[in-house]
């Protein structure tokens, strides 16, 4: 999959993709894995007959691929410029399995608590939005002949288009109903030098200079900047402006802008907004009440993700207004508010493929949970079949 959102895989989706649903008939034996971790899913047994059949579906919160794993390619973790965008592709792989040995698998938790007066009201919600691009590729540090190291060094990766001192890199955000009474909004951004000289620059937000700074050569610079001037609603323009190098009039001062992330508090009034919307809540290990107003959607659904646990919160709406209790979590809970008709189904949104296309069931691929089976082991050997005898001999060495 290549989009963030909530997904439903229907019985017919799986059947049409050659998943053996007639043999995989028990709803409680399905499991979904992503990056080696079992995901929380909802398996809806519509007719409650204990059989996964016509009208049933599997639901989960999915995310496209990002750059988090790419950091392991670099000489140091801090050399990685952008955890939000993969160097290779945006498509994530999820593995659907059927466990013959377990019915105690991870399931989405349904939250029905409506004891609203027993818990504190969350004063504000928090929004985080990231803008990134793959318009230009900076190969990072290079020698006098403009030849880069063949390993991944500081700052190598994708950026917005390279700009010079007479240009600027500009990113726009749409702000909705911000509130600055408790926390100041902030931006986090990455800049990278794109030639071997000095790089004086300014960061300008909605026409106001937030900082003026300088880096040198092919340096990578990450900074977090608080914003004292911030719109209640409307456009927010963030601009990286390379400046003329006063010490060297021949320096074009080429720079790249990596990503820009904004974080701000907002109200829970959603009048005039489109959906889906994503926001957070810092809970400090306490369940909180949120009063949503003016949610102009026919069948609203609210999903809460804390760590890798997923909750579906029951909603009773009246004229777009409703109260919900957000489950307690010692950290930041991510929430997705959308309409039921905005859930992604398989067509055009996800590709379902069998791990092993061989029609012989005796040769089907099998999922082995080495994290569990090898809990007391020191290492895992992965080897070519031709070397398997030697690999087994190596494994016996104490």
C-alpha cells in the first residue's frame, strides 16, 4: 500500500486474490504483520456465525512506507536527513497470515465508555503536519572533483529543488483553528548545503524572519524554531532564503530544503473543514474527554493509535456534535477522524498478492516467527540453499 489511511479487505477481495478463504474460515485466526510486528485489526463477522464469509471484512490502520529504516544505511544515524520519505519507494508491505495454533491474536479495541463526567476534558488537540519532496537528490559530501563517497554519508537524500541566493524554497500549509494560549507553535526543518562554500540563510514564515543562520559546505542542519506569530486559520508559508555571501561574491550559495514539519495546538471545532483529519493528544496516562463540534460528515469514525495499539471509539453524534473518551496512554495518541465512506477498499488502493504463487499447497510459504522461536538465540543464519550444509556446521560451533 502507498497511502496512509484506514483499510478494509473484504471476503471477496481476498477470494478474488486467491487467498484460500474457504480454508481460512475462522475470523479469530487472522493476523496482520508490518515491519515484523503484529498489527491490531478488526475482523467483522457480520452475521456472527463464526465463519469468515460473504459480507465480512478485515479492517486496519495502514501507513505508506517512510524513511525510518533508511537511517541504518548511513555512516551514523544523525547523517540521515529525512525519516519521512524513503530513498527507494513509498509502498509498504503488510503480511496477512492465518494462524492454525492461535486464536488469541491482536484485535482492534472498541471503546464504548461514555462516563463523560468522570474524566478531565482535553483543552486542545495537537496537529503535526510534514511536507517533503523528491525534486532534487543531494549526493552529500564530495571531493574536489565532485565525487561523492560510495557509502551513505551526511545529508544524502531527496530534497526540494536546489536554490541559490537569488531564489527561495517555499512550502505552504493550511492552518485550521489554531490556539496558542498554552503552547507556542513551532516548525522543524532540515537544510543542506549544496556546494562547498559558506551558506548564510534566513527562515521566513508568512513574511517574518524567524532566524538567520549559516552552515558551511555539504553540512546538514536540523533546527526547531518556535513561532510567535501564527495564523488562527489560513495559509502558513515557510521559506528557506539563501543569502548573498558577503565574504565571497562568486558564491552562488546553493542550498536544499529537506522537510518542514509544523506542530500547533488547535480546537476541537471542525466547522468548514474536510475529512479525514489527523491530530494528537498528549494524555499523560489519563483518559480524556474531547468535545467535538461541527463535524460535518454523515457517518464519523474515530480511530486512536497509541504506540501500535488501535482503538475504534464509539460515536453518538447529534448535528455534528459529540463527546468521546480517548483511552489512557502514557504518551502521544494519534487520532484519525473520517467518514465511513472514506475508508480505503482494495481497488486502486492496495495490491494483494500471494507470497507463493505455486498452486501446490505443499510448497506454500510459511510464516515463521523467529522473534518468538529464537528468543534465547544469539543470531539468525540466512544462507543460500547450496551453502546450507556449511551453514548448519557453522551453527554447531559454540
